[in-house]
C-alpha cells in the first residue's frame, strides 16, 4: 500500500484530517472530483475580489479552541454579518430585531413590539401546529411570517410551508434590541484573502490530485491506502443500495459589474416567493473592498437529482431513518472514516466541520 490515508474530498474536513495526519508523519493522498481544492469554501479572485463560488461563507463560532485552530492558517477581519431583507419595495434588518419591528409597525419600544407580536399570535389561536406555516405563525405572528419567513422558506425548500413539517422551524429568534449582528457567536470574521489560502496551507506538502473521481480511481487503485477518509455522499459510497438520500441543491449566477457598489451590503435576502432567487451576495463587502468593479452572485434553490451538486440534506424523519441505516453499514467499514457534510448527512457550519475533523483525528491517533 502506497499511502497511509486516501482522503476523498479536498474540502474542510478532508483538509484538516490530511494536515493533522501529515503532521504525524502519515503519507496521504487527497483526491477531489472538482478542478480546485477547498470544496464549497473555495474562493476565486476576480478583480482582486475574493468571490465565494458556492455561496456566502461567514466563519462564526463560540468554540475558542476551533477559533484558535483556524487562526493559525489565516488572519481574520472584523466582518459582522448583518443581512437585510427585501420584501416587495420594503427593506428590513435581519435578524428580527427592533430595527425590523420599527420599520414594520412604526412602534418605538420593546414593550410595544412584544405586545404586537403577542396580539397576532393570540388572534391566530394555534394550539398544536400541524405544519411549518402554523409553527412559524405561532412563534412570530402573521406580519413577520408573511413578509420575512414564508416566501424565503418556500423557495429554499421548493414547496408550500403548509406542506412542510413543523419541526423544521423549532424557533425563530426575536431580539428586542437594536442589534443587527446575525450570529450570537463570540468569534466571527472572514479570512483576509479568502478561504482558498487556508486550504492551500493545510495541504502544503501533501499529494493532491484534482479532477479525480473516487469511484473511477478506486477501480484500478483499490489497495492504494491502508485507510480511506470519505467525505462524499454516504449513500453513493454504498452504491445507493438502500435508496437515495434527499438533498436540496443550489444554482449560482455570478456577474461582474462595472460599478463600485451594487447593493451596499454583502448579503441581501429576497423574501417574496415571486422573486426566483433567495439572495444576492456582493462579495467585496466581506472584506471591505474598494475595487472600482464588483461581483454579485444570485442564489437559486432547486430540487436535487442524481448528478447535481448536493448542498442541504433534507433531514426529515424519512431521510434520517435512511441515513441511520447507512450509518450502520458504515460501522462495518473498519478501514473507512466517514465525515463532513455529505459523509455525515447533516448541515454543518464550518466550525462544526473543523471540530468533527479534529475529533476524528483524536479518535484515530489518540492525541
């Protein structure tokens, strides 16, 4: 066997594992079917603007150890995620806070905002929510739901809120302060220079082969490594023999514009169902860019089908049950470590990916 580890996927999980294994003197090969490293956090430079090619990635965590870990690979700026939402010709601050409520109702105090929401919830008289719409209405009332939740959610999931299970929305945070910081985490920022240099540093000195599909590669190189770290789709690894897990996919339209500032904010959500995209990202604002041009990306959610890029696991009861059956199969693969968003069939924030990779390293090497 030529390698200690064959690592399938040059995204964050695979790269962290490769970096740590390499530090311990293990010989690794990293392969990826894409033409670049970095997975979904890959950034491409356009006119000096680091474009997040697979959607906005804002690093945030309350895990100090993970924050310190990622900071060895990059210096982070002080970007604070403060998205805005556009509904018809109205603009609202997110997350739902006093700035949102003042714009929506013309009120002035937290007590007035609480009373307005409480009144709307009471009028609806929803005792046992039977779907996502009723769940959301019972949490935030009609105005916030209709303008800022309903259309966006239906676009994201591709179906009516009345057809979605209530457990998808367990809570909708309401802030009765003038705080537009979307995340509550202690640490937040964007790596100066984008995410790609982080992965480049992690994979420095490690053999990497791009445009290499695992299932094609392994046909002729079955015994190339003692162990495999697999970050692809767990159901694909087992040939879908128990059935297909479901995902939501995304399509991106990237556009370079000859203006220095298109929308004045990095993230603008479009919450009307009639607007086909969920949000527009203007990438230069992540790093406070002053370039004379700009790049925007529109995000279009779509149904996933085999061959499409899977982004969001559909973690409903049916799919979670199917994943549990695949996870039992995975336990029988003593020479394979499954990880990452697709290997674990869960939506991971970046800090959780790093934490999971480091736990896999600790389990594997005992330190």
